[in-house]
């Protein structure tokens, strides 16, 4: 089974568990599937699985549960981010956002249900390796809530003064740190050595997202464009310019490769980061010839 197939299978199985059988609210059950499939790049569970395999992947069921749980948290965050009280986004992954397709109350419940389901998926593996599962639950909780998870990242946007480093690490970096650390833990390794790799990938992803938001239109992104300017958010393009942001992105990714802890699959992980470097910098050839980027809103 290929890695992508494996990831999609474990996510689908997890969602099916959440949808239940028999007498359940049919619209909410449907919304769980709508919010999670078809997925995007599945970059976070792919990183998690890649780290687990680099570390031996001796308990595949635990790695599968960890990957599914992480992606469910990510999907939940997108559902909530799109709500009118936050980004008020009509599109997500090229289709109507959940609150547009199902209503605001069902979008709130969908996000909440996915978060709870993520932790249930992990808890169900407790009998196989309780120590690993406990650490996985702890890691995912810390990277989801307060004080340093994605909830904190969203919270910074309601402050008049923003700690930019803390904001970026919580809003974008948190789930990438979770990906590298949970991958290691699922394979029986210590989490701490994998923090830097996740933090650097998360920082790179944030810079790349700033570039895409500034340079691409909604059709290309599959979601509203120009959101950083619209909401007055700090971003790398505003600080560094387009070319400066691209240079910064490349520097971060180079540091990410250098930070990979010693493991059996170190070379394969380095190649994975290089692959994502190519995916994350699609704007480079376009903007190199441009003096002023066109902003599509």
C-alpha cells in the first residue's frame, strides 16, 4: 500500500467511526465527510508517517491513528477558520466552505466533533502501547489548544499587539511540530529532538502561504485570496517583499534539512523536505520576471 493510500484509508476509517451507524443526525454525519474529503495535500500526516517510517514504524496501527488524528484536527481548524466570526470564507479546497454548504451551527458542531474524534482515535490504541498513546495525546493537545497550539494562534489575531514569532509558531507551526514529534513517538522515539524540524517546516509553510495569498487568485488557491491584507495580518511578503520572502523560504528549508535528527531514514526524510521545497515555491519562476506582483482579490 502506497503512503498516500495508507493515509487516506486511515482518515476515511476514522471519519466513518465518527459518523456512526443507526440513529444519528444525518446532516452532521454528512458534514464530517464533507469537511475531510477530498483532502488537500495531506502534508501534515505525510510528514508524520515519513518520520515514523524513518524511525522504524514498528507499530503501524499507532502511526495510522496518529496521522488520522492530526489531519482531523487540521480539518477542524479549517472549518472553524472559515466561519464568519473569523475569516468569513466562502470557499475551501475549491468548494463551498462547511458553513456555506451546511449552515453555521453545523459548521461549529462539525469542527467540534472532529476535534473530539481525533482524541478518541488515539485513545482507542491505548491497549497496544499505552505509553506511546499517552504521549501522542499530550503532544496533540499541546499543539491544539492553549498556550501554544493553533487555538493560541487564532487568539493572537484578536490582540492589538502581536508577538509575531509566537503567532506564527502557534498558528502554523504547531501542527507541523506535532507531525514530526508524533511520528517519532508513534515509532517509539523521543519527541524533543524532532521539535526543530517541525518548527522549521511550519515556518516555511507560513512564508509560502503568505506568498500564495499575495500572488494567487481564489481560483488557483481554492479559497479566498488576499486575506492577509484584508484582515491586517502580519506576513512575510509585507515585511520582506516577494523576492525577500522567497529567499527566506529557501533558507528555512535548508535549515530544516540540516536539523533532521540521526535516524535510519535520514536520507529519505531529507529528500521529502526537498520535495516539499519544490512544492512550496511554485511562485519563484513567475515572480522572478515581475517587478510588481498583481494582487487578485
